[in-house]
């Protein structure tokens, strides 16, 4: 988590470029919640994909007939 907090400001500047100056202070709370929700959704998606790949891998091992 510490790495995320340390990297986030620079990542925002890299991705947003000059638009970083267009971010209004009043958007802070809502934007923070939106970023947190996007990150949570991304983690959920990665976990689903990881589980699916694990199932596919397990099925392929179980289906082998040497």
C-alpha cells in the first residue's frame, strides 16, 4: 500500500499530463472514491481471471493421459 501512495502522484501527472491542472479541488473526495472503486474492480477482475486460469490449468493437468 505504501508503494501505491508514493507512486500515485507521479502516475497521475504522467497519465494526465497538462490536464492535471484542470482537476478542481472540489472534485477531490469524489475522485478519490472513484479511483478507489476502479482499483477495487480491477483487483476483483484480476482475481477472477487468476481463478479461471487456475481452473483451466488444473483441468488440463487432470485431462492428460500419458
